[in-house]
C-alpha cells in the first residue's frame, strides 16, 4: 500500500495531480530537483515516528510511540528533570531536538545532527533548485531553507517562505507540525508538500486577506487583546507530491504555517490551500456522509464553494492574535488550536455576512458542512487532534441548542448557530490567554465526552472511506 495504512478498505485510492504543462523549462527542472528533495523527507519522518516498515510489511504500526523522548518518559518526569537541570531547559524544549537518556541524565540531539545524512542531501537539491529558478523570492527561500537543514535554525527560512506568494511552484518543507508529540506537544515532525499554484483561485481568495485583519481587529476590540496586524498571504495550489507527515499521517487540505508565536507576532503566517486534495475529500467523503446523515431537503447546503470558504476561514483563524501554542498547553495545544480555528473560521463567515460580502445563508451552510465534516474527522480516531476538537464542538453546540441527534440523524437550528459559536469562541480565547494547563485540561475533560448519538451515527457510515490514499505521478 502506498502510504503504509493498515486497512485498505478504509481508504480510497485517488490520483492527485497538478498540471505542469504551463511551466517553463527552467521551472520544470526546478520542480524535478524539489521532488528529489521532498522524497528524502520520508526516511526522516519514519525515524521520528519509530517506524520500521521493513519489519511490518510496509504497514505503519500505530502502537509505536514517536521517538522524541526516552521510551515511557512522561511530561511530569520531564518537568521535574528540567526543574533540577534548568541549564538544559532550552535544548529539551526545542522543537528541533530529540531527547535521549545519557546514564542517569538526559541529553538532546539536534535534528541537524541526528538526521544529517538525509538533510545534507536535501540541502544540495534545494541549492541546485535555487540556481535554476528565475523567481527571486523563491530563490531566496530555497537558499535559506537549505542552510537551515544544517544549522538547525529555521526562523529565517520560514520568514522567507511566508513572502513567497506569487511563484509558479509552492514548496513547504521541513519540521512543522507537532501533532505526533503526545507528551509535550512541541516537537516538530518533518513533512513536505509540493505543488503548482493556481492563478485564478489565488485571485479569488486574496480578497479575504484585508478582511482577515479587520476580523482580527474586531475580535481584539471585543475581547481586549492586541490583534496581530500582520500579513496573511494566501496561496492556492494543486499538489503533486506530499511526503513525511504530510503523507503518512494526515493528508492536509490546507495549512497555516509556521507555528512559531514570535514569527506570527512580528511577521505573520501563510495559508496554503490544496485544491485537488480538498475536492477529493469533499466528493468522496463529505458528500456521501451527508447523504446518509442529513435530511434530503438540507443537501443544498453542501456545495464545494461554501466548503472552500469554510476551509479559508479555518486557516485564517490560525493566524489570529491568540493561539494555543507552547509547552503550557502540553498535549492539548494542537487539538484546541484546531477547534479554535474551526469556531472562528465559521464566525469569520458570519463577519463577512454582516459586512455584506456574502449572504448569511452561506455562513449557516458552513455550519451544516462542518458538523458533517466533523464525523469524517472522528473516524480517524477519537484522540486525533482534529477529532478531539470536534468532540468539544459537538458537545457545546448541542448544549446551546444549535444541533441535535434524533434517530441517527443530525438536526440543526440555525437560530442558535452564531450564539453558540461566539460563546465557545470566547471560552477558547480565555483559555489561550490564561495558559493554565490545569484549567485547560478541566475544560477539555468536561466538553470532550462523545455525544451518545454519535457512535451509532458513525456506524452508519461503514463503507464510506475514512480518507483518501493519494496516488502521485512523481
């Protein structure tokens, strides 16, 4: 199986392709060099996840824990050790290091040292690509990213990547997401996403960039925080290759990176929308789920453009002036950050409706779509970051009267959609500012119980794929 998944019946093989015929000869050569670099991500990611595919018949063993920390070491044990050895705190909490035992002590190994053979080769491919491309900002980014692979310092290259907004090729490569760190939620796994940008779609989404800043300012005035006021460039692409965590773990429809608070505060972040993956998931999973779970009269809410707008809102909301990021939130950070982006993504569409940019019915339809799409996320496993966040939202929306379940069918009351989202959004804001793990854990435990009607509903979805298994041409 292409992605080492353990149940082929749960995944549908979908060709994921991007048209490269319009690229110049130089850009096609650049693309080939980047494909070679991206492929080298796979062995690094598998080592990070403690996977040995040669021993498991090419199948990912989900019972194995990631190799970020010594086996069996808990967050509490790490905290006690750091208190006793404050001089090691910075290295242990670095997103770009692995912690290992050294007798009775701990030691850290930077990614650049631990994965040096692969990173050195990746550096050479990126340097080669930088010499071929004729796009100045893309050239600058490739050079700084190549240097980061051996210096273990990624900030400069991530800032350079944010400023690549109009290149014909989009590349995201390096250690970014921390979903797999179930201990402290800070260690980044390697991934690569490579695609060709879509000019027409880019023009459509960029009308929302300035509105994002207005939305952040509106929330800042309401909640009493300083909005980021930073750039929020958006890029739409068709993916031609995904590797590492972007392939073996979660096949992303969109992403907002980097995840560093200091970069968000000083520069901003970039949102990338993967249109061919988004279209594939909507067609093969979201629509079939809706056809089984909602009344036929409600199917008009489920259109691809509204789905796309919700995903835009979700990713833009990752860039708001408050985040669940950092060791204070431990393993809860990624899940709550995803839930926060869901809630404020929907509220962003209500904000646009109030400004007359789109109809209120579009914002309401996004809630219908997201409620159904949450079932798709739950089917990954109830503890997966997006699924855990969905559980909180279901519980809250039901408590507020916005949704209900009757005879394994969703019921909706749009009169309460906005009020429910606003109240949950405010809770997320308060938790993000307090940075108190005990209170955050109490909130998560209270609101993450699975609604009684959800499990029978999910059982009705048997036969519908859980996710796509992408087939790339390269």
